[in-house]
C-alpha cells in the first residue's frame, strides 16, 4: 500500500468520524478554551444600563432599551494606553461587585476642575490613575470618589453594536475638565 492509498484510507475514516455527533461535539469542545481566553483577554460584549452616559449611550433608556457595546480588554491597564475622551467600563471603587461605564476626562498628570460634591475646586490626577465622569451631569463618578486606579479598569468601549441604527463609534461627549485646557485661574486673595 502506497502513501496515497494509506492517506486516502485515513481521510475516509476521519470523514466518517466527523459525521458522528459525539465526534463533532468533541471537535467543537476543543475550541472552548480558546473562546474563554479570547473573552477574558481580548474582547467582550457589554450591556449598558442606566442613564449616566446619556446621550452618548442609552439615549432611549426611558423606553427600557439598553445599548450593547464592544469591550476591548487587552492593554487596558497599560500606562499611557487610555486617553481623554475614551469611554471605559470599570469596577465601582465604592462597590467592587458593580461596574460603571464612564468617559475619561483626565489622565495621570492632569489637574482637573471638579464639580460638586468633590470637596476641592481642583484635583491632581496621580500617575496610573484616571478621572472619569458620566456625560449626564447627574452621574456617580470621580466627583464622588476621586481619581480611579488603572487596576479597576475592565475594558475600553470603542463601538456601539446595538441598536443597529447607532452602530459605530461612540459619539464624543462630556465636558472639558482639564485645568490647562480651560484656562482656569485660581482665586487670588490679596492682602
């Protein structure tokens, strides 16, 4: 028996095995670790609930509709990767079992002009931290808990996947909060 005959015989046996449901299940199950690794370290789908990012995300939240976004998970904790304007999913610093979706308004080294209820008018963002706020002024964000460590970042949201009429990049939004971009001047006290 030559090599070609042997190879043809083996190919017929494998083709017959692939037709059996148990073998098909085995072949598909070998991809489960690949899928788990991909979802843990590369990309994932996120359901956005609440209205803290309205109107950029969930503009129809009063109708009970929720946006589905693509979450990019790789490189998320690398210093310098996240930029001002990026929308991120992060663990809530006050309740680590919950996640928040917010926009980055400042990165390490920026000085931020804060809003109420933050106790000071400005805040310096330490390196390996970011300042996050919701696009909606009524948002639970860094004005409540301060700068957030990169270690709490779960994913960057580059695209809206659902609803299809809004498929694409997440629209710009939020406010400019960096002191140097605003031309903010501290109150000067003359004596």
